[in-house]
């Protein structure tokens, strides 16, 4: 999603900084000289495996698990050489006393797919994160850096574009090849347990869910892109799209997160990290993120989001038979909530009231079939009609059956009208092609823009379109979604307990509140409600409620019964924002 510096020198430098290795040590072509040590470790690991695969020796499992993990820790470090390019050669691989699995059935569990593999205990998990989330079990937690540009079949979907996958390595003695056990890299968010031995004893897989999140934001240019996208959107326009945090899993319900102004998908780092504490969430949900230059008027990225979702529907749910794809949850923070609401409206063309002086009944009677007839008084040419259709004439997003709004200014924010907001409007540099497009629309509007070209530019910025006086926000209150799609609100009050007179410091309660919300949760935070632990607890509750409706309450109970106890520890220090080389 975000621009990542993947030059070999930089990648080596990052590896050195994270693992403590020297460049000379990394680049040396050396013969394998540790067979005896590794062979002894394998023998000890096999003895522990026999205990762990015996249901009658469960009292010995905790100690056997510790021994097993200690033995394979060194063996798993060889995976750092099994990367996509310039990795372990055939001679070196043949000399190992174990097999490194090259999985034919899933790229994400194939170590040769990745640009780099990191040992989780060698990576600082505190970047952007306030807690570390781990699970004790069999295996060694890893993080795999997916390469860029290898899975982009769609214009608006970026998928595994340089993301970091959550992996666990195990030495599998049930998969012997020529007398050697198999070292496997298992996608941890797709597998909670491993079944071992002839009795298929279920053992929890060890995990570190925080390191891949922290590592991705550390390796990416996300921090720079957030401000670049807010104030120089024409330079960040190529970063717009929908991408995955992990490979697509047809067994899981997608949750689509959309960020707000002067922000990026990294704004959800703490929220998603906390959600992964719950095994029910891990087993049943996958997280997708829509990123965009937030300086653009929110109607523009809204169009791109609709296209991205439709592309994914065509790929993963072409016949409309996927239960999971037919029950998507959308979560929007701040301006991202406006994008979410707009894209799930049954009559989105209502917002054109703020652009064109036409009789009110024009929009009240408008449908997907007759909209061109209603706009005939404007004498639009075909290119103009196409632009209006792309921006305002569409059906609600397919498959969305629940929506969560976080600190969303449904009635605008006075922040957009104060001196800071006005200054921000002037600083925003819009893409020329988008200026041209909306200028054409403006010539059909009330004429006010043509009197002042600078006012046109200001009107098209995201900050201006958050104003209560914005021509679009004025009619936002009239937008409604499908009544069968429940919506939820999570709103901050800065801990003052003064609702309904409260504010999160940017958006007032009366702007965030919706009378028809299925639930409304007030949390003691400012505008960044997504960073508050109480918001994570509430979203967890909502997702569990959604799962019970989609898959039945039994799915919740079974997942809870299978779950290994997670460890949720506060990080010892606040996140440190590191500069990239």
C-alpha cells in the first residue's frame, strides 16, 4: 500500500539493524558447519515431539514445549536465508539435517516467497503499539515480508503489496523426507493449532501478533505518507487503494477500515493489535484497509473504494454465494466514516442538492434508472454525465451488512472553519486532473465557484468538505442506508462525562450522534478514539455480535473453547518514531 524502499542495500541494512548481524557476516558464502549441533537439537526436539503427541502425557507438555521450542529456535534461524532473491543456494539447503518446506498449496506458508523473514524475538514490537500480544505454544513466531508488486490484478486493490505476514515455524516429525523432519512456516492467522502424532493431538501454535504490525509500519513510509496525502495529495495519489494485512482467507469475514484526515491505515495499528487478542476474532475475521490521500474531497476516494470493493466481489464472490463476503463489516474513523456512510447510502445522489439548483422533487424521485432524465435541465454532455455517475449515482456497496462509525462528523466539524482549517485548505495541492474534472461539474452548479477560482480549489479539499457549511455536508443528514444494515457509533468525550454536550475536541457529540444507531458507546478519549482501549473492547463486542448473527452463537462458543490463553502486555516505553535510512 505505502511506498517501501526495497533496494537490496536498504533491506540488508534493515536486517542488520533488527537482528544485530554484520554486513560481512550476512554476505559471506560459507559452508554449513553446524551439523552436529543441529543434529543434537533435532534429537532433543523429536523426544519432546513424542511427549507432545501423546495424550496420556499431558502433564509433561509444558516442559516438553519449552524444550521443543528451545531446540528449534536455532534451526528456524536458517529461514532468514530462505528468502525470495539471493537466499540459500541448493548446496546449502541439501546440507541441512532437515527439509525446508516449499509449500505448493499456499504462497504465504512458502518461505521462498518472502523478501525477508524476521525472527519475532529480534524485532522491537513497540513501534506505534502500546501493547504486545502473544500466545504461548509450539513453534517459533516469525514475520515474513511479502514482496511488492506481485499480486496486483486490479487497479484499486493492492493486496499483499509489501505487507508483513504473521508466521510460526515448527519442525514437523510427522513429515519425514529421506529421514529428515520438515521445517514448516505456518500462516498463524489462518491456523490456531497444529495436530501432531498418530493420535492427532491438538497443540496451540506459538504466536506474536504485534511484531508484524509494528514491523510493517516501521519498514513503510506510512508516517510520511499521512501528511503527504493530506497536504500534497497529487504526490500521494498512487497510494490510494484497498489492501490486505494478510493473504485472503475465504473462511473469514472481511472488516474494512477507512481512516480520516491527516491520517493513514497505520492509525488502526493499536486497534487491530488489540482485536487480535481475541481468538474468536482471529479465527473469523480478516482486516482490510482502504488508504487514500486525505487532502482530497472525500467523494473522490469514495469512488475508488467502491471500485475496489466491486473488484474484490468479482474475484472472490462472483456468484454471490460466499457467506463471508456477503457479510462485510465496514469501520470508518472521522472522515473515513463519511466515505463509509456515502458508499452505503441508498440514495447517494441526494448530495447533488448542494451542487445544483433543481426542484427538490428531482432528487426525491430520482432512481438508478431515471437519473439522466432528472438532470436534463443541466444540458450535460456525455463526459459530464459519466463523471456525475462515477461520483453520485451508484448502489450501496455489495456485501456490507454492518457499519461502525468512529468519531464521524456526520454534520461536519467547526474545526474546518477556524483559522487552522482555513490555512490547511490553502496548503492543499490538488491533482490537476481532479481539478479539471470538478471544475467541469462546477460550471453546472450555482455559479458561485466561477466568481472566485480560489474558492473552487478550497471547496474541493477534504478540510472544507468537513465544514458544517459545506454544500455536501449540509445534505449528509438526509442520507440513509439499508434499514437492515445495523450501524454503531463509538464517540469520544475526553473523559468529561458531559454527553450530550460533549466533544472529542474536533467533532461535537451532536455531529457524531445518529438517532438510528443500534448502539452508541461513549469512550473517555479525544478524536483518536480508535487508539482508546475502550473502543477496541466495544468493537470486539460488535464483531462478536455480528459473528453470532452470521455463523450462529455456537461458532463463538466453539472458538472460545479451543482458544489458547493470550498474553497481553503493556510495552515498557511509548512508541518511538524512527526515521528511515
